């Protein structure tokens, strides 16, 4: 984000990135637009999750949890977070 010095407003930054494979359960519902209430500017468009989407996400999350492999030491976490 950047700030306009004349108005003090912070500009929205549009981020577009591919989701890592199998990291998310894609929502299949209708598109939902999110607007900045101060300016009316479109900030994001996302999909609404259905009951089935949520059930699939919970199922996949539980399966990942049950597989384990979550233990890591501080050095490993730092490498993931800070490169």
C-alpha cells in the first residue's frame, strides 16, 4: 500500500497470486464484491463458500492434521517465515 500525501489516504494494492496446489478448497458459490466504504472503490472479488465447500475444507484440514508432521523447531519455523 502507498499513502497519498495530499489526502492521507492509503491506496489499495491489488494482489494476484496462484494458490499453491492443494492448499485451498475452492469456493463454488456466487461472486461477492467487497468495496471500500469510504470511497466505494472495489477492493476484492471473492467467491462465497457453500455448505459443501466448508465440509470439504474441514475434511481436508482434518486429514492433513491426522497425517501429522507438524513438529518443528524454532530454526525451521524461522526459515519458513523469514526465508
